[in-house]
């Protein structure tokens, strides 16, 4: 089993909003724990209307290393995106339920629709690419009308997805 606490001391970053920055968990997936900058919080309040969201909100952006560059097109790329989606949905649901069992709010974003999975009546879309760019300062490139995330080591072979929680940092780091 993996604990973020294990990597906390060695993975502290210079970015003030990043509590713990990219730590491998399993199956080629990295997770970070980030405090949300004020301009980011304004967007998140629209994504989760009705929730009391303040500076204590944590974002848990994840990056899965895909077996191919996801900028490409084709059946094999679509199959890889589906594999990554299923893997994240299982992780997101599991971690959010564990956080909720500890008495805190948590939700994860469906990377396909950009909508929250556990909070009802949300219809504002969250952009995973914009989120990773703002939270972790990852680079992006334009591919036609779309922005594509570029992981610092994997380039376009990355599948980003994010969870959010109001749990204290120590609770999240114990997971």
C-alpha cells in the first residue's frame, strides 16, 4: 500500500500551492496535493455551486502515463483513453468514498464530461488541462481547437484527472 505521507518530505516543491507534488501511486499514475490559488477557487465555486468552498479546499490532480501519445487519433488511442478513464474512475470513487467516510466532502471529475461525479446539480465543466496548467504549471500546446497537456517527462502520453476535497491536509496525506 502507498501513503502520500511516505513521499511528503522528499517531494515538497517550491510552488507555494503544491503541498506534495507528483508522487507515483500505482499503475503509472502520479498524484499531487495542491492548495487552490484564489483565481482557481473562483472557478471551482462555479463547478460546485452551493458548497461552502474556501482556501482550505485541496485539489488532487492525477496524471496517468498512457502507453501512447493521446494527441493522436485512432481506435487504439480511443481504447487507451477508455482504459485510463476506467482506472481513474475507480481510483477517484475509492479515494472520495474513503475521505467521505472520515467525515469530509470529496468529489472527483469525470474527465470525459468535465462534470463532478458525486455532487448533484452541477453543470459547469472543469477543464483538466487548464487545472493541471494552473496547479502544477504543466505546459500545454494547441492541437487544432483543443489544448493538450504536456507532462514534463511523458509529453502528450498523459491522461489528467482531478479530485477535490475539504479534508485537512493530514487526512489526505494518510490515504
